[in-house]
């Protein structure tokens, strides 16, 4: 049974009262039929976009050239798109032209997969011209119409199929899968940001190993991703993209620097992966001193991520390591120079300047990492005097 939120029904009702047809469509219907709460709602209508924009109090013309108007409500934004057919596609991704029309089935025909080509309103009920509900019941990803045509139009659909397969734990229909492999070379035309988005969502799904065979057949070789093994291990990790992406890089033997550049990762994620790589150099040697050194290179969250990664990658429980990490934080044991009970200004007053101050701070930190009881001003001064005499 499909129950749309009140604000979605009100938008559909507004369009209908003005003489137009309107339906909730796509992923929201798929999710409702699966018993999930949709992240957002889309509406399709035969109302021209210019008129749609005038029917609602607050709208954003997000893609009016392609027939899309976003209606802003307190409960959430809804994209309303006019029935359309797409002209030829540019670089296997975007339509060159769109033509608005009044035929619902033609609009549904242009969509990617059968499970995303269903629509609903109270008046008509569920409209499912491509047997999407049957494919939902059979847990199957299948294109609307000829798979090769769908992937020629938009090659990103190849990765979307893998993503849906992972997230929904569905299989991919045989003809669709064969066409994906046949047309995978078209992915080189797709923006790296879009590719990364789909890979990320696949890694966050229930079956990230769906990428394994796809990679091993050379389909992501243009990104220098050539080999993958044991991607099932990723699903043992928390559903956080940072840690799952690092595991992916390790399992695929990916050069992190090249990977970050090729897929145009943001600075935060790029820094995280580089830091995790540095922590990996400790090779699981989780002595207390080493944990402090790891904290010095990163922070508590990233160090904990690395311990969790190591635990799941090697299947070696690390409960005691996590307890040690928490105790270091709880007891405020120093692992950064800023945690020392002496400052650069203090050291300057003792007659040091320039680079020497930094050298002394690092020396003091190393001593305190070995023995946190040394972290008092008198003891640190005493160490400095011994350092000076040497």
C-alpha cells in the first residue's frame, strides 16, 4: 500500500485542480513499495514548467530548460518535472534537447530501470507499465527497454545499476548485466565527480562486492582501478564513506594520491585517506607509544577508524587497543606538542630561538609519549637543561 505524505498529495492536488495530471514518480514509489521511507519525492505532470512555477508560492527554477521546477515547502523540496522525451544525448550523459508532451507512458519510457519507472496518485492508483513491481518482488534490476540504448544515452546508469544492486541487495537481470559490460567503456566520458558519487553509494550499500567483477574485467581501468578482491570485507565496517573508501583502496591496491586526483576528491576526504595511509605504516603495532604517535599524526576519530579497519581487514579483535586509546584520551596523556605543560614562549625565555624551539618541543613530546608523568613544567625544564648540556 502506498501512502504519500500530506504535502506531496497537496502538490498533486493543486496541479489536478488546475486541470493537469500529476503523479509521484520514481525512487519514492520504489521505496514506499519496499516499506522504506523515501529521502525525497519527485512529481511528474503534463503541466508546462512555466505554469508550474506560477501555481506555487515558493519555487526554484532548478532545471526549467529540462522541465523541472522545485517547489519549496516546510516539509521538504519537491522536484516537479513536465512529461518529456529526450533528444540525442551529449557525451553519453545529458540530452541535447527535450520535448514536452502530455503522454505519461512516453515520459516513463525514458527512465532508467523498471523499478524507477512507476508512478502513483490517489485517483489512478499505481501505474506500472514496465512491470516494475514484478521486478521488485523478484529483486531484479532491469532497464526500461533495450539495455544498450539506455546505457548509450547515459553511461552513468551502468554504475547506478551496481549501486541499486548493492543498496537494495538485488540481482541484475542478465541482458542488463551483459549490456553493462559491453558499454562500460562509455564511462570514460562521464564526469569523475559523478562516478565517485555512484562508487561511494555502492560502497555504502549491503553488497559492495558488486563492484568486484566489474573492476576485474577492466571496466574502471581508465581510473587506474584494475584489481579488486574480497570486497565483501567492506560490509563489516561502519556505514561511513571515509573508512569504507580506505578499505576499498587497500583491497584494490589503489595508489591513494592518484585515486584522489583522478576522482577529484574534496580536501577533507583526500586528507583523511592520506592520513590513514600514514597510520597503515604502523602495520598494526598497537603499543601504547605507537597509539600516541598515531594520534599525533591524526586525531581520535581517525585513529579509531584505523583500528576498526585493521580489526576487520585481518580479523583480529582489537578491544584492548580501543581501551588503551580511550584511556590515553581520558587521562589526557600528551600526544601533541600543544598538550605539553610548556610553550614555545617559555622555551624562548630560556634562551632558545628559531628552529631550535621546535626541535626542543618535539624532543619533549617524545619523552612524554614514553612517560606522561614527565609532563610538568619543572620536569620539562629539567629535561631542557639536560638537552642543553648535551
